[in-house]
């Protein structure tokens, strides 16, 4: 119901517009998504490169993006051999991420889950890296505390928690 004014519905609307724009960009640029929103792609590239630099070998590592949206950085990490999980509340974002995973040829090793960050459906200490980008700036202080606690909970003791806040 797009008339609802709740957080998930608003994100579904946002991701629907992004998904439509991406489909148009891919169909008009000889099948390339990389040049669509180059600043955003640079951000995803820097983030995935940072994650790779933290780990001696990304292959076989468990990585989760909380608030995964389009999943572009996940696709980059999966292409390099990581087992990646995208968690988002938006059905449209997850559909978009599934499409982009196929677009980038990395459907195996990619899991997309619809869930709330406040109670992630993962056991403790599962992931080598838990990260997000563009999430914390949308949260209240209490919500940010809950998200951070959940991110720490699902990350291995020797793992990494990364938070990226885009330049406003």
C-alpha cells in the first residue's frame, strides 16, 4: 500500500525509483550499470575495497550489509569470492539487489533477507564483516544504539564492524 507513510513504505518508494532509473540506464548504456550515478559507484567501490583491505583473503569470508539497498558493494565482494548477505526491510530494494546480482553475474554466494535490523535473524559471531552505508544518518540516537549493538552481536570477535555515513 503506497499510501502508507511508514519507514518501510517510504524506502520501497525510494528504491522503486532507483530500480526504474537503473533499468533505464542499463538499457541505454549497452548494458552497463557502472556509469550510472558514478559518485555512488565510487562510494561502493571504496567501501568494498576497504573491506577487502581489512581481510587477508576475502574468498570464503562471511560479510553482511545491514540496510543493503541495491547491494552494489555486496555484488563487488561476491565477485571476489566472499559469501555475502544483504539485509533490508524494503522488498523493492531486495528485488533490485537480486536483479543487480544477476546483472553482475554473482547469483551464487549472495543471500538477500528481508528483516529488521533491530532483531537480525542471525546467530551471534557469524560474520567476518558487518557493515552499512547510508543508514545511521536516518536513525535516532536510540535506534543507532540498537543497530550498533546488533551489528556487534552478529560479528565474530576478531571481525570488523564498519559504518559509512555519506557526506551530507
